[in-house]
C-alpha cells in the first residue's frame, strides 16, 4: 500500500520556557497566534502594542502533544516524523528521547522514528528557544551587520528576517511550528525526488523525467509515469529503477504552450509518478507543469546589455510588483488569501511578481496560483540586507535550505529566475557597512560560487542571477542603469522629484516605490480616532521608514494642496503615490526594448501600516492598484507632457498582434469646457512602443494662468471601445484652480452588481469612491470626470465584504476628488 500519512496537526499544549500554566495551542501555529486566540495578548498591530508583544518572545516556549498510533502504522518498515517547518531553534523529543535539533525555519525537518514510536500513547515535545536571546548572544560573539529597522544580528539565524522588523513591519519575532507535522509510514522505499526537464523541439516537447527513491530494502523497484494533458489525454511510461534512480522520456506532440498573463493561455499538464515493487504501489507524487521555455536575455546592445524575460522565444515586458510575506503572524496566511491577492494582481494585468528575499519561501499554493494565473516569478533566495559569514555549519545549513526549496519549486511553470539575495552586492560597496576583509570574500563565495553550483546541480534550466540589483556579479556596477536590474530609490529615499525617473532608461527596474497612508478604515484598525494624526505615537509607530512622514510631507508640499482633513491626507498621499509610479511605468513602457521590466515596490503589506504597497494588509486597494490596471494594460496610451510645444503621444503594446485604433484628445478648461480637440488614427505594432504623433499646445498653454486652468484629456479607442485613457495637467495639482465639480452619483442595482453613474459640473480630477464600512472592488476608481461626460462604474456584489441593500450602499458611499482637498469638514 502507499505510504501512510498521519497528521499531527491540531490541538497541542504549550507552556512558556519559564514554566507556568499549560495552554491549549493550535498547530500549525505559534506563540503569538495562540496567545491571540486565547486573548492573552493585545492586538500587536494596534497602537504601540508591538512593544509589549516583543517582550513575549524574549523567552522560549514548549509545545507538546500526545498521540496514539494505530497498529497498522506500527507495522510499516519505516516511520518518519516530519515537520514541514519549525520556527526556528528547536529541540525535539519523542517519549523522552531526543530526536534532534532544528535551526532553520526555511527547511523541513524529518526524523527516523522507527522503533521509537510505541503502541498506545506517545509524547512529542518541541522546545523552541527565544530567537532574541540567540541573536543577542551571537551578536556579542561576532557582530554581523544588518539594516537599522531590524533587531541586530538577524543574519545569524535562518529565520525570515522581516519578523525582526523592517521599514514596513513591526518587530514580532514569533516562534512556533509554522507548517504541518506528520507521521509517515513507508515500506520498501519512498519517492525522494522527481525532476522534470523539458526539451522543446519543432513540433513536440520531450519531458525528461528523473526520479530518485530512498530504499529501505533490496527489492526490485519500478516506476510508472502518467502525463495528462489539459484535454485529458494520457501518456504513460514504465521503467525499472537502477539502484535508487530511474529515468524516462515522454514526447508530447502538439504541445499546448504555457504563457504569462496577457500573452496566451496557461494550460497545465499533470505528471503523476508511482513507485512500485511487486505490483504494489509504495509511493506516489503528482506535479503540475506548464510547457514553456523561459530565460533571461542579456544580449549586448547599443545601450549596454539587455535584461529581459524571454518566454517561448518572445521578449516580455515584465509588469509586476514586489511581494513580501502576507502577515507577521504566519498562521493567518491561507491559500485562499494568497490566491485572492494574486488574482488582484492579474486583474491589473500583472504578468510577473518578485518574491523578495527578506521573507520566506512561499507555500506551494503560491506557485500553483502563479502557474494558473500566468505570473512569472522572480524568486530571491532568503538573504536580504545583511552580511553572512560562510562558516562550515552555516554553509551546510543554507545548502540544504536551497536544495530543498529548489527541488520543491523548480517544476512550476511560473518560475523564471532564482536570485541570490536582495541588495547585498550593491549594499556592500555603496552602503554604510563597516567593511571587513572577509565580507566580500564570503559574499562572492556564497552568491557567485556556492549558489550557482547548487542551482546548476538541481535546477540547471532556471536562470540564476547573483543579487538584486546586479549587473551580473563581481561587484561590477551592481546598480547600473545600463545593464542588469536596478533598484531606484532616489525618488523617495533620495527625495528627488518624480521627473528624475525620466532621466534614466533602466533595463529592468526591480524596485522603486513611493509611500502612502492606507485607507481611513485601515487606520481605524491601528489607532483610535483621536490619534488620526501622522505625528501621534500610534501612527508614528506605523511609519517605520526612516523619516517616513517627513518624506510624505515633503512630496505632498511639492504637488498637492494642503489637506485639511485626515481623509485628505490619505487621499493626497495615495494619489501622489499612484501618479509617481505611473510616471515611471509610462516612461519605461514608452521605452520598450531598452526598458523591459517594471517591478514596483511593493504589492502587499504584512500588517496595517504606512508603506509603499498598492494593496493594504486588509486587501483594500490603494489608488496605485487601480492605477496599475491602467498603466499595465496591454495597450497603453501615454503622453510625455514635458514640452507643451511638442507633446508626444505614445502607444505601448504588449499584444502579440497588430492593432489599429483612434487616439482622441481634448484640451479643456477647469469647467471641462472644450477648447480644442482632435483625433488621429494609429496602428500599434505587436510587442512594441512607438510615438504616434506630436501635438503643439504652445499657443493655448502660454501663461501661468493657462497652466493652472487648462488640461489635456486623451483616450485610445479600438473598435469603438476606450482601451486606455488619461489626462495631463501642466501645473502641479496644488496650483490648478479646480472648480467645484458637484459630483452626482446615480446608483442602481441588479442581482449581480451595483451600477454607479458619476457625473460632474466641471473637471473632477481623480474621483475616489469608497464605502465607509464595507469593502468592495470598484470596476474603476480614482478616475477623472470631464464635466457632462458621465462615468459608469460597477461593483460586483461578489466583491462586497458584506451584503448591502441599495439604501445601505448609498448611505455608505463616499466620493472625493482633488477639489475636496480644499474642504475643511470631514466626509468620512
Ligand atoms: C528595498 C527593499 C526593502 C525595503 C524597501 C523600502 O531596499 O529591498 O528592503 O523595505 O526598499 O525601503
């Protein structure tokens, strides 16, 4: 019979290391997740509670459970106790006998318990030590440099670094058993590994499948492989194992190729592998793959060296964002939440996402969803913003970590790139690291010798990149705009104006970002209304960036009218953020060919906080996420408005076929009256960006008064439908003389949705719709209304967080536009 697996998840007991009462504990779970369930601690995200919570992890914790094993289980030849993830420093005993210790949260830990498991009751204990105490001792013995916002010494421990605090996250170094625990019974042998490689030929893809088994006895072993196509066609191969390995090739004629979102479908094939002996199934594993080639092109060109994903031979303009862990309390992350988040990326035309190196290797469900949704994954190994010392035990530990995670993830269609670390090639040279001679030597060994060798041995088909940013390694201009990827932080951390984005033609910008305050509803979850003030202790504690509020206000003062209300601060910072990122994306997409990737920092949050995210901790879209739907659309019309005498209209296309359409533009005054208008036919070549015409408005935009009262509105129509639209002001919004738009919203409903028809008396810039209590996703938001031209928006009822009648919906609806920043009374 196939391996037996008995889950040991569920109700355990826990006790603090110093003793005291035994408490019930849900596993997978942690100290914090269980203390929260038991109401033994306050919400660590509220106010300044984080500090109290930190005290808790200054002490270790014991997790214990007893379990009874059935006789059938005991009759197996081999028994293993498996922990898919322990966080982090643990010693494990079974029935009083030490099984071993664990010291890496990113690894699974397995112990041979054959002969140790007894009939009747067994007691399993996992004693977890305080990560804070460990860091303190290690740091005293040998200080390792890391970033300031984090508990010093985090590089000593293989535990997700962000748990020690980051410039968007609290210091909550939790401890627990964070992934499932199971008892596995095996006979004869078990499947250790399945490695599927693909060879793409003219009309077939050949799968090259290697399996590895772990034998416990000498019996003859066979394997059967069945490949099932998306249409259900099956192809099989059977073969004998030589020793512990076996190999088969299966050619798939007429392969249905997998594409990133926007370029084609995501057909997935199942590869089921069975291990047999004497006709008896011993073990089985099913993997899902997509047939595609994916690599990174680094062709030299006139500007330096290209850096772009090439999928099935096609050069992709990567459009996405950086992904960080979804919660500080890991037990709260669920496959459903992850799926929802990734669906929201795809809803905004993302074709790519970067897993940032300061978190953890996501669960399988993350990659399953990326496979299904067509998101190419740039995957950092979990090393970020710190120096690591290559001592033999540490090297063994991280080698095992990489091997396990590579073997777990490599078959996924979505996996496009492995990256050594976040920011350390650049950091070691250009940051304020107290440099010592060993650091660069150990760096080079780790990321330029050890890691590429591990990748070559276990996943030779996935492109390896030493660091992000990098130009290819060896400390050769790691953050060069002409080669490799770039992290560009002069806008924001460096306080440069957004126009600075346009001075560069990054080959692939894998980080750049702009902070904003999350919605009022989200702020309500972290501070009492009396503290809705950027400088209150509660909100300052939720602004972890160095001088974060100073930077927010600095940029605000450049662009926006002074917001009188707190909701005005939320509105203004979100609009600024959206516009800043838009400016860079449009510029990079206009330069398709030279620029081939935009990964903005950051898609999501791990807690309710003031940050660079486009979707906040509660899943609420900021202005930026709505903007992403426009600036990542496959067809994008944008205008470079730097010179009013030569406004350049540009169409960027990520479509694989040519498109013809019409560009319409209108110059209007603040009341939305038409001053001049025109239209121009255009053809967008496939996978290309090109200017389609230039407009001279130097006669109409002459004086400061013209700049402050006139704006350009434009749209691209294809087959009668608007596929891309925008507007350009010629002065910052703070100087534009808005007229009261008196926005009116007519709401109707049918079984599936509410429909809102929004109209205005004047130019309503960046109309923000929000429900006061419930949550929903609007079909469009932060849009402009040009006077009499109404805008229809729908709210699918499926996106509502709670059922609302038409009256309730109407009562909860809040509407703001730029003009409302001048209001002194609150709307929310
Ligand atoms: C980059 C990231 C993160 C950080 C972000 C904002 O450096 O890699 O470490 O949170 O910028 O400062």
